[in-house]
C-alpha cells in the first residue's frame, strides 16, 4: 500500500504512476471518478493567451506516442479505474478530439455503459490563429457507469431546478441539457500557482453535484492542481488525487490551504 504524499481530513494525495497506485486501492471502493488524462496535443502548435501567441506545449507528459500507444495508455488506466469503482459507480472523462474518441472506445471495450457525452462550451475560448479550421471552443465530457444495469447516482431535480446563473444555456426549471456554457478557470482560481490544463471549479462542482452524494469518495487519477479535490472538499466529499508530478501536488496542497481561508460561494444547486 502506498503512503499518501499528503493527507488532511478526507483529502488524500498520492505521488506516482496512477496504474501502480490504483492497483493498491481496494476493489469496488470508489463512488465516482473524474479523469482529465493527457490530451496528447503538445505537438508544436500555437494558440492565443491574453492577446499573445503562445506555444501549446503543456509538457512532455502531453506528447503523443502514436495512435496505438496512446490507445493502449488510455485502455490501461480506464481498466484500472473499472476495478476500483463500486458497481453503481460512475466515471467522467474530459478531452478534445485528440483523445476523447480513444477514451470513449476504451470505455466500451472495458464494459462501461456510456450515459452521456457533454459538450463543455467555453464562451471565453481563445481564437484560432491559423484560420484554416473552426475555432476550438469546447471540450467533450463522457459520463459512464461501471455496470450497465446499476442504479447510479443522478441528481435530476438538482440539475433541473438549481440556479446556474452563469450558464446562459440552462433555462430556469427546465431539464439540464448536454451543452454547458462555463468559462475557463478564472484568474482568481490561480492565485496559488498555475497549471497548464486547470479545470474551473464551476465545472467540477456541477459534475460532483450531478453524480455524487455528500460523503461519497471521489477519485482523480490525473489530479494536476486538484480542481476535483477542491470542489469535493467544499461539497463534503472524500477525495483521492493521484499525480506523478510533485510540483502539481504541491500546487494542490497550496490551493487546498488557500481555499480554507477564503469565503466560499454557495455551491448547492
């Protein structure tokens, strides 16, 4: 059994390869998994940030190893997640076209039942500077359950009747649809430091409220700066985060400590 890199209350961080650490966790022990795996898009391209041209290179961990090796990687960690999920547990995976189709096929191969694909529309996404294709303005989220006939958690009423004021697509007291308008992580969520692929707390809070209950155990095998963990902590869920980068884990710890000393918004729907 691996020793936690950090633990406080019900917030645990582990340093190492997610496959190794997942093997050490009990079978059928996790209620929900959110995974933001490498998108394999660091290929020398460029984007725009704050009006400046920037390299889209996130790090060597985000480079593609070729279609076959990339798929084998995704299939490996998705199978490992299947073992630790409870029979009624669910998994969320985020990605762009560089990775999400491979993840979706790996889910099907492993035996999960896909429940939804969500289009996370980013109103403040950067423009396309190449002008040779459409400007990328969304990511895809796949939501799937472990057992095809399991009674998984879905907070239908909370999603329908909750107040989601920043999302102009969500109509009051109407079913929540599969397109969500949520801005990328604001500067106020990066005061402890920056992660190249940080997800906004608004996105993770909605996911957790939709598919978990208070006290549930949430796991993120590619935790990065732990937006999943911060949202879980605020919503009174237990959390396990895994990453092989100590710098990102230290950033997660700083964000957790900072979160404790700031006034938090009401995240309930």
